[in-house]
C-alpha cells in the first residue's frame, strides 16, 4: 500500500513539473492584461501630489543596462519591441571639451523654461493653463538671463548655434527671449522637437495644434517635425490609456518614465546624427520633469542627499520593469560635483552647460 502511495506521489510531482511553466506563463499573461485595464481605476491608488515639478512618491532607479523594450518612435502609441539596444550618452564638464582626440564634442546648453502661469497657480489640470504661457515675471527672468548668461559675454561667437526647443509655448517663448538671433550666431530657424516635451500628465502639458503654433511662431521656428500630427500625439495616447482629464487627474507619463527616457534618447540620437562639419553648440529649451528624467533615469538616488522625486510606476507596461538603461552617464574622473550639478532639479529659467562626448 505504501509503495502504491509513493508511486502516486511521484506521478503527481512529475505532472506538476510539466504544468508549472505553463501556469507561470498564464499568470504573467493575466498580470499584463490586468495592467492594461488598470489605469482608469488606479487614480485613487496613486499617492502623488499634483505638482509637475516635485513628485513625492519615491521611484527606485536601477542601474541595470542590458537591452530593453522600446517604443518605435516618439508617438507613445506604437507597439513595443525587444532588443533595440538602447544607448547611453556621455556628458562631461565644459572644460573636458577636446580631451579625447578620437571623440567628437557638441556643447549643449540645457535651459528650463521661465515661470509659466501653471507654476504660479499650481492648478495643472485647469483648462486655462492648457499649453501654459509665461507670466510677466517669467518674461523678466528671460531678460535677466539674456543679459547675464556667459554666451553673450563672448559677443558674436564664431561657433554655429542651434536652438532646439520643446514645442510647448512656454519653451518657445523662453528660447526667443533668452537667445535672440541679433545677439547670437543662430543662422537657422529654431527647431521644435516633440522629444523635448514635458512628461505628459496634465492639461498644462497638452500642446496646441501644429497649425496654431505655426501661426504664432512659424516665422522663426521650424515645426516640420510636427506636421504629421496636427493634434498632440502624446496626449492622445494617454487619453486612450487613462481616460480624459476628468476621469484621471493624477500622473500619466510620470508613472511610466521609461517612455520619457526613450524620448530623451531620441533627442541625443538627433544630435549625434547631425554630424555638422563646424563646431556646434545647441541650446535646449525644455522642462523640469523632462530634464530630471534625462539626468537621473537609471541612476541610484542614494549618492546625493537631496530627493530627486519620482512617481509610482503604475503605468510601466514592460515585462522587465527593473531594466532602466541610463540616458546619460557621468565619468568617475569628472567627479561627483559635476554629476550633482547636472542631476539636481532646475529652477525656472536656469541654464546649465555640458559637452556631449561622441566616440
């Protein structure tokens, strides 16, 4: 009898070993399907403030750097695909320019937009702050920076300067007021890049139609990269994913930061692909949460005392949610001071400079 019982147990064990992998696969499939249904009901579970610049729920950024899943382009709505070999780009202090004879260097000046109406009211989901504009004080901030920033002290530099800006009105205004063509060697139109957009969470993050932007700024800004999408493609994706601004009032893209990181990577790829024959400087007019993601994504937060913010990644739909490839890296020989300088949060109308080392 004991032998029969033992044989039955052995058979059951072997059957379980055969079935277990399938059960795990089905469980994972169920989990992914459940997550696609999660967004419309998850608002109450997101313990975040409605502050687009400072988020209170900590995100753990891992330092893993293997290949990861990625969206096909800046329009978040495309199907993900594996093994896209995500790149990490090297930023170095300005004084390191030209230290490696085999490298190409591009000087980048990162600028957060000046004070917008949404920064004052902090009512980010109020329709009156849709594609928020600068306040009068914000315009004065631009005037102050334009007079004080070192790029003007060099007078008319022989270097070619390009202005790349988020198409959001506050960023275009900031770029115009801080870097006018009369004071800088900017020979081309300013370039509007969807890749430089703020993390898309609230009404203030919705851009106007391409036609409206071209009507107001088209004489000086090249909006050709936006022409395939008259309406805001990023907001359209998050509406489909989470519901309207009334249905979902918490973070959207900030709760899926890998998408923002992938947009940032596309900007750096754009810089690398320019391959200009002249020494070039690029002025980047963008947003606080986007810049925070660029300089911190994939890095641990324990290195510095200050809190870098983050949101619970409830909309991260990747299979491997720990595979956060850094957008930029800092070299040990450049010291902690430079890394801290780049990683801390930006104030309104604050400018920081670095060089991109391309091998």
